[in-house]
């Protein structure tokens, strides 16, 4: 497996309500269930735990489950799945009395498989992207048993020179078709130019075709970074990370596959590296890391700003990740009123009308809130023990 994982290891006072809805991230004291699952990193470990709501002042690692650092969180059907990439393991948990209780046995995948993404089709079927193997594993997420696999070696751009791994990453299901982003690396941090997405029939688990577009490069960030996503119109958007800014010929940008279509929309392309952005050093960003779609064409995410990167780069301490609002309909971006954070602390999730940002900024380490309906900020609402790495809202 090419060593792209060094880079991958890098991603308001609220009005009181008379009654709280199920989607309220600020529940009343009468509610005792947990609203969030999150992970923080300390040293080489990731600590996964629950917290109740956005009214907690601080989180602790005291009752956390400990995993290897590159561990990713997924939720489905009331369960929480932890995909431990470097150790090639998948765990399943339920929430009980404020704790994570393991269900079924741990699924152990082949060493070096580097599982990075989990896409659910139903209670009986899910797909694991094994970046290190060039395969998709098909599993039953209820029983935690493997039921099949899909070999993607035929779709590797470098197969004629012996590279049989197209590096499958993040994916999404639309209208019975699994769309899988392929990194198509040819060497370390050096992808083949172009965006490649493989389409698979979820009924037969047979590949339909691979589509490509030369306007952008690297149609996946390996792990889930908020895309591909499907908007209210049924259009599918995928962000191409462009080699994480390392190569001038590897361009980044959003591409679109319109509803009812299975090819890239040649009328749509939205890069951010060509935009002159005020209020950031150098007025340029070179790629988007993680992002969250909130509706009506709007996303919130982290841009990497080269002006804040030291020489040589220090991925642990450089606060080069800056929060932005992105409008994929109007092709605009807007810098948010938060300080920068590091590549190790740039988690986020949507909770009701709030965006929750996990950051290690100059104002402190923890969760910062933004009400995107009212345009209101709450800096450092929740302090964390450890650097925020991943977070999911459970409601």
C-alpha cells in the first residue's frame, strides 16, 4: 500500500424551549440519553466515548474505549461502528446507560487492508472500502459477518505496469448504484491525473462502469470527509482533493452527477484554489479537507491555507485548517469567524440547526458552535480532553 496514510492521518447561548424535540442538541435535564459519539486523540491512541448534549462543559477520556489513532466512526440503525484502519478491525456498539456496549464479535480484516470507509445499503448489507487491497468487502452489519467481496484490480489505471490497486475510498448509494471514489495513486502522494468513480449495481454487486473526468484529480480523500453527498434535488456531488495540494497538475474541485444520470455533468465544475479569498494569509486555499452538507447547496468545512503552513510543514502544530461556508450552487465560499486549527483537530457534524466544529485553535481545544440558520457563533462551547478527531450526532 502506498504510504498516503501519513497525510490521511492528518482531517451561542441557546434560546430555551418550552419543550424539546428529538432533534434538539440542547435537551432538557429530564433527558438522559446520549446525543453524540466522538473520538479524541492523545498520543498514538483514539479515545471514543459519548456525551449527552451541547450543554456539557467538558468531555473526559475516563470512560472511553481506546483504539489506534486512525479510527473512524459510522452510525446506522441505532448502532455505532468503529473502523480501526491501521489494525484492520471493525467493531459494533450499542448505547446503554451512557456507555458503549459491544455487540457481536470484532470483525478482523486482512493485515494491510487499511479499511477506511463503510457504506450501508440495508440492515443486511454494507460495503467496506479496503484501500490497501483494492477491494470492497461486503458484510452483514447486523451479524458482523463477511458475505462477499468485489475485486477492483481491473479498474486500476496502473495495472499494465503492475499496479493493481485503484485505492477505493469514500462512496455513496443512489438509486441502487454504489458510487465509489478511486484515488488511482501511482506513487506516494502522487495520483494519476483525473477523477475516477466506479459504479456498482447493489443488487448484483457487479461493476457497471468506471467514469472519469480530467478537470479534477483524486475523487476521494480515502476516509469519509463529507462527500460524496446527494442534495435535495437528487444530484450527487463529489469533491476531488487534487493530491492534497502537492502537485500543480493535480487540480481539485467539486464535480456533479445529476439525478437520473450516470456520467459527470460537463457543465459543472467548482474549484476553490482559483478563488481569491480575503481575510486569509496569501488569499488562497489549495484544498478542502472535511465538510458537511446542511442543505440548499450549503456546506461547512475546513480549507487548507498554505499561508499558514510552516516550512517544512508541521502537521501536528500548523493551524492551516480554516473553517468556511461553501455554496456549491452559486460557486462561492466565505471565511467563517473562527481561528484556524490543525490537521489533527478538524472534526465536525451537523446537530439540529448547529454546526459543531472540533478544533485546536488559539482559543482552546474542543467544540465550537455555529447556528447556520441565525448566523450565530459560540467559541469553545465544550472543552475536550485530547484533540477532537471524529464526531457523529446520534439523533
